C-alpha cells in the first residue's frame, strides 16, 4: 500500500515540516498498515494519492491522515521565528 501527499509549493511549507509529517504518518499509519509506504513532497498542486488499497482501506487512511493533520501540534517542529 502506498500513500502520497503532494503539497503545493505555493503554500511554502518547509522541508522540515514535510519530513515531520511523513515520519508521523509512517508511525501512526504503520500501526494499522505495517506494509505502508509514505511519501510527502512538494508539487504544483495539492493531492492525496492512495494506491494498492481497498475502498475501505482508503477511507480509513483518509480519516487517519486527517487526524494526524489536525493534531499537528504534537509532531510539527517548532518554528525558529520569534
């Protein structure tokens, strides 16, 4: 199973945040799907792609990704900007 999140470069999300999101997704989703591959990268559009998963697995993955994003304060690196 593969999960790919593409974040629009215009949103100016730092590489540190994308790496932290990828690591948190691997940690959280790996509990349910040990074989999952996760990729978070910049691109020209926002996208969430899930491959090699059943409809039910896709629905669960979407819910779990939403939960991880909503709990960003627990995994997002602290900003060095004062």
